[in-house]
């Protein structure tokens, strides 16, 4: 899709210096600009590129005053970075503005479909599924029976949603997310055997949740595994059965959250954190990367380490640990000095 400088200036409220009818159909870095591309200049370190850039249109700050001739068309705005971010958001929405149902998609007769939806090739929509308005279901997505998906939610290729899962509005699931698979429930039996415990609960994902590629959210044994409004999960995260994650909590990649743990609101959990089951983690907690959490955390706690403890104590302890060799040498030397002093004071008993 092509846009002229005039159209872009109208969209971001800018003033044109150059050809208002020049058009672009893709974006570029200013140092890699080619004809037909749009770029921006916000960081003064990159100013020298503008004089040789081949980009057709460059967005600049109002304060920009060229020191020599600029061949490209400029669009001047109060804040070039914010204006370019606005364009990126618009471009992303236009690119993803797909509509229609592919003839290669399967839709159960009992499914309910909203307005302006997109169903890609080989998508599967099971019995009694309910899709809201403007939902985007990309190719090879599976929606099991009784799944609900709220307005404006996007499920990218390869997402698998098992039966009875509830997904809210304005959510984004990236490729290969699995929601509603069985929780890890096995009862020990005689002779070291295990009997599978039926997982008959579901998963509830509220509005404005984004989930990264390869993340799994297990269904509850009973009740629900719940991700509350505004939760953001990175790639490759494991959320076990009956876990509850509070509003606006963010979790980085490769974190594992064991069953029945409750995490509060506005928490920040870094990558490769391991959290054991049946814990209570309060609101506004921050957990450092690769931490091991094996006990409850109070509201506002900041912890790191494995096993994790309070961050200031951790860094003090870590400073000692780094200097362990020199500390041991000092102790050995002090012990030697004490022995030498003892021998001088009492040569017969000193040893």
C-alpha cells in the first residue's frame, strides 16, 4: 500500500518541505534509505545521514535546520520520534487489517461469528465457539469446543486453544501459544506408577492480554487458571494449572510458574525464574532473572537469587562471595599471626 507525503503529513499533523505527491510503500532506517521508503530523524547523531539519504520522505523535528541541500522530501513535526511511532502503529494495523473467511477454514455449524472477522486457511473452529467482532484468526489455528474469543483479539498462526477456554477483548496470542492443555496432575500409585488426575477446569484470559510464542497455559484441575486484565507474557513461559496472575503483571521468557500459585498485580518477573507451587506473591513484587522462588513474597518485595532473597542482602552477599578467595587468605594469615604470637609469648606451649 502506497502513501503520499500529503497523506502522511495529514495523519501526523506535519508540514511538508518538498514534493507533497512523492509516495512510499515501505519503511527504512535513515542510513539505509532507498527510493520509495519513509524514514525519520530524531537522534542528532544521525543527522549527517540526511544529506545523502535516498529515502523519499524523512520525518524531522520542527527545529531541524539543514546545513546543506537535502534532496528528500521532509515532513516537520514537533516530535519526530513520537510521530514515527504513531505511523508504525498505523502501519501495523493496516498490515493486519484482514477480513473474510477462507474457503479452506473449517467452521462448525454451531459456532457464532462476529462482524468483520478473519479466518485464515486451515483454521478450525469447533462446536459452540463464539467469536467477537473484528477477531483475526490466522492459518492453522485450532479453537476447541465452547471457546469464546472477545472483540479485536488476534490469534496468530499455529495457536492452539483447547475446549472451554475464555479469551477476552483486545488480546494478542503469538504463534504456537497453547492454552487449555492439561495441567500436570498425576497421583502416585503402588509399584512407582502414576494415575492421571482428570483436568476438568478451564483457562480464563481477560482483556488486553498479550502472550508470546511458545507459551503454554494449562487448564485447572478444578476451577480456572486465570490471567487477569493487562497481563503480558513473553515467549516460552509455562503457566501451570490453577495459577492466577494479577492485572498488569509482566513475565519474561523461560519462566516457569508451578500449580496453584497466586501472583499479584503490577509484578515484574524477569527471565528464567522458577516459582514453586501453592505460593502467594503480593502486588508490585519484582523478581530478578534466574531466581528460584520457594516461599511467599509480601507486597513490594524485590528479590533475586536461587533461592531468592531480598535484593540488597543479595548484593552484599554476592560481594562477599566474589571476594571469597581473598577473605580466606586473610583469615589464614590472621590465624598464622595468632599462632606466631602465641609461640613467642609461651614457646613451650605454643604449637
